[in-house]
C-alpha cells in the first residue's frame, strides 16, 4: 500500500470570526498529484499555509511524510517546495542569485542554477535582474525555486494563472516531471482543465470545507451527465444545435428520431467538465 | 538559529541594499559629506562663554559685565544655576551669597560658589576667575577678598578648549548611525510587502535567522560607517574601545528603530515619512554637544543622549569605562526595550 505523503485530520483555522478552514480531512499518496479546487476565499491558501508550516492549525493535525508538522517544522520544510500564487522573488537580484540564495538555505550542494533554468526555459536569462522579466518568466523562475531542493512534496498555488500558453505548458511539463521523479504534488488552481489534465484526484473546497474528493473520472461518473451534441440544418438552411442526454432509457429512441427528422451535419459526445460538477455540487462557479 | 542561514541572508540583505541606488548613494555620499564637513570646520575654538549668575541682591555693576565673547544670564536661585550648568545651558555658573556686600564692607571674606560643567575647558574656568576679579575692581577698586568654592557637576573633564570640529564629531558619527535606520527599515518593509519573507519561511531558515540577518546587515552598515568615520577623523585616538562600545550600542538602537519602522511602514516613502521625525528627534542630543547650551535637561529622556555623551566624553576627553559605564548601561537598557518592541511589532506584521 502506498504511504501517504500528506495527511490532514480535522484541520481548522479561523481568522477572528471568519472560519477559513473548517474541520477538513484528506490524505495524498506519495507520488500523487492532488488538484485542490475552489473559488477565492474557499480556504485553499489557508490550508496550504497550515500544510507548509506557515500557520499553526487551531484544531486538528497535519502530517507530512509521517511527521507532525507543528512539531517538526524544520524537518518538514527541508523536504518541501512551495510556489506561491503571488510573485515573491528578489527582483533586484538575478535569477541565478535568487536560486543560489535558496540553494544555500536548503544546503543543496553541488547546485547547478543554469541546469535548473534550462528546465524551465530560462537558459540565457539567468544573469538578468528579475525585475526585467515578464510575468511568465517570473512564474517559471518561481517554479524553479520551488523544485531546487528536489522536494518530496511540492505545493503549487495557481502556478499557471494568467500566463501565456507557452509558459503555462512549460510549467505543466515540470509538474509532470516532478511527479515522475516521485514527488507528491499539491496543486491549487482555478483552472479545471489544468486540474483535469494533471491531477490524479481533485478536491473541491467550498466555504471552508471539502465537498468532494475523488478522481476526475469518478466525479464525472458520479455527478456529470454525458450528452450527444449535434448540429443540424433547419428548414431555412441554417445550422442549429441539438442535444440528447445519454445514459437514459429514452436515449436510443431520441437518437433515432433526431436522424429521422433532422438533417444532421455533425454529432459528438460530450462529458461534463469539472466546473459543471463543481457548480452542481456547490451551486456556484469556481471563479469569484 | 543557524549561522549559515544568517550569513547567507545578511549577504543577501547587503547586496539588495547596495542595489537600491538611493541608499547606495546616500550611504557613500553621507560618509564623504560628513568627512568633508568635519575637515572644513575650524581647528580651534572661539565660542562665546555663556555664564549663569545668581545674585540675590541688586548689584548694578553686573549689568556692565556684558563683554564680547561673554554672555551672562541672571537666574532665580542657586539651584537653578546648578541645574542649568548640569544641563549644558551654561558653561559655568556663579552664585553669590546674599550678604556679600555687608561682609565685604565688614572686612570678612564671603564665599562665592562656582559651578562648572564636566567638560568646561580650563580657559573658561580661568575666564570666570578673571570675571570675578573684574567684578571686584568695579565694586571696590581692588581685588576682592573672597573665598571661592568650585563644584564640578559630573566628572571633571577639564582640559584644552574643544575646537568646533571635535564638538561636531559625535554629531556626525551619530548622524551616520541614524541614517541607516532608513535603509534597514526599507529592507524589512520590502521583505514583507513583496512577500519574499514567506518564501524564506518555508525553507529551513527560521524567523530568528531572518531577524538576526537583518540585525547583522544593519549593524554592518551603521556601526561600520560610524566606526570608519571616527577612525578617519581621529575619534578613536583616545579610548577606542569605549568609543566603539558606545557606537555598537548605538547601532543596536538603530536596528531596533529600523525594526519598529519596518513593522509599520508600507513602502519606501512611508519609511522616509516615519524615519525622518524619529531621526531628527534622536539627533537632538548630538546638537547639544556640538552647540553647548542649545538644549535643556529633557534630552536625557532620549536614548541617544547617553550615546552622544559617552562618545563625546571618551573621544574628546579620553574618559574611560569608569566615567561612561552608566551611560552605556542606560543605553543598553534602551536598546533591550526597543529591540524587544521591534521584534514583537515585526512578528505581528509578518503574520
């Protein structure tokens, strides 16, 4: 049986009267990518802060690699990498200086900053000050900083938010490489396509609680509804959309009727997205 | 606390400090400017002697004693003149007994009490003696038959008169120290505002490492410059260890002030806004040394009074540990309290 890299038991945190995280429990296996989805204010970042030792849980326990985080912050932090949502690099320093600084803090020896920059597509810009970088370049450097100690658990908070497709793809490749290396990845994101593509399992967080946690496939099976989407030509010669729900007793008859009564131009099946499922479960969207 | 982390972070802080053109320029220009300021000041002193005088009876002849280079101010009591000399308002004080005229006429030798500040130069004491003689001639046409009782307020540091540049030396050294409050506060404020502190605190580096690194960076900048300045201008030629100890405690004060300002300021502009009043207030005691008599006793409530006084006594008069230990102890007390407050406020801000 695979050992859990992350275990959260009844984790709770409250800012004054606002309950940010309310008795959440879950575990993430070693080498697994967990997508952590939820709208702004759902409690994702507070959860990450508790799991990375930045906040002490007010109730409940959190274990990383079998260690109680509150009692072993130093040991835990030596084994993790964190990529923050907000850019927090030393912008007056070069990329190489930024990486060397953190490599010294993690005592990574020998350390090859250039090789790491090549992995994230920044080779050749290592000696430029970070303040001259684009947002995408900064984000790639943040990811490079998060993985420089070859972390056993990698926390990524919205790593591709607002990035151009090239930068986003470069970061997704690094995430998959890290998983292949054996790292556990805790991926916080708004992007359900990204979560769907990268995650072994996804957790939906809403109003401080986890409301669903499973593989994307199982969630779609459980909450989603497959449908056939067709384009037909109407009497005026214009294209119109038609839809037929699948997996119902009437589906065969409805498909037959569609072909008999309409001139079907295209037809394909369509699965529910994670966003559809999130809305179905929580009654609200992921953004906002 | 991990020394490798602390050194790494302090190196980073110093690198970032000198990449901020504003701070790099004011640091270098400040040091050069203060050195120039010191060397263009006259080598010898020509100060007006400000004397306090307590005369309980009307003696019109005193009104005629105002001469060039001499400023005499009458005060209400002997206690007032003693306190004013002690506070540095007067370089010396004279207190005449109420029955001076009667006793002189009766052929007695009344006692005149003289008060001198600890650092009153010998020439000023000689001048006061000469004034008394002048007074006698004007009153009686002959030398006054009086007994003189001298009281030095604080340890007697009398010596040669101090040239203006030497009086200015503690002011410039303390200004160099205090200027670094802004630099350190900016380093701290930016670390928090740009959230780089969060990136550091998910590594094996701890909050204590970060604080220690900031302290070392602030110490290097403040103490380093002030010690270099004092070395160049000859401020370490007497009692170097005492002067360096005082500057070290002054640098700790700067670090504490930097922590406090860094905890409340949001950006470089607000750092400037908070720093300027703090620095100006803390510099007031130095002005008291540079311009004797320009400030009163309330400056003893400021921690820099004990810094400046110790630096001044040690570097200008060669005062040793036995003379300035109380100053250093009080300064260390201020340091402890302010540093503790700085850490508390900063920890709160970092949350």
